[in-house]
């Protein structure tokens, strides 16, 4: 098994942070992991993305052309990466009308997002509910390790995304 994930958005939306949590949770569950960030010099407000590979065997390359999953936190990222996804795209429901793709779209509605600053955690929760690759315990541990004092807020947003998918 090998799962290739792209997380993309504007700098400041928690793109790299989300990738780190995903990678740490995979390590916690005993998988091999690769995390490769990409961002411009402007970082906050500029574009940022990261590629995460989760595998039960050795990972031959941290880069890839076709992803299994895309988490797109803004429309420019969705437009840039949508054609490189063969599995699922998790994105804001307001972008769906403008997205022509063969991938399955998992639209996150406004009702799932209580705090726009935590959209990254909501989308991670939605992804977790849909693919069921990582354990809930490993994700909670990864959030607590990486988020520190802000962990409970991030876990609550993660749960919002998880529950949004499970209840729809």
C-alpha cells in the first residue's frame, strides 16, 4: 500500500503544518513516510504545498506526478493540482462548481468550519473519515506533539471535519 497526498493552499493556512501532522500520525501507526514541503519566499499569502507519501514499504521517491488525494484549501491550488489526482479531492464546497475533474470531490460546507483559521484541520478530519488510513489515536498524538498549546483547538476542528463527513 502506498498513498500519495498533496496538501495545498496559501501560506498561513497551515499547509505545511497539516502535512507534518499527517506524516507524524503515519509514523505513529508504523508506516514509512516522506514529507516534502514547497513554498515561495513570500510564504504567508503566497502559495504553499507539500507532498506526503505514506507506505507500508520502502518509499522510492518523495516526489510524484499523480496523487491519490488532494487537500486544496483555496481555488488556485485546486485549479493547479486537480488534473494530477486519481482519487479524492477535499476542498471548499464553494469551489466545486468551477472544478472539472474525474476525481471524487469531497466538498466541505460552511457548516463544518467554525473558525476559518482552522480549515486545514477540518479538511484533515474529512480526509481521515473518507480514507480511514490512520488511527484516530495516532492523529490525536501527532496534533498534541506538533501543535503544543493550541492542540485542543486543532483537535476540535479535526473532529468537526470528521463528523461532517460521517454525518453526511
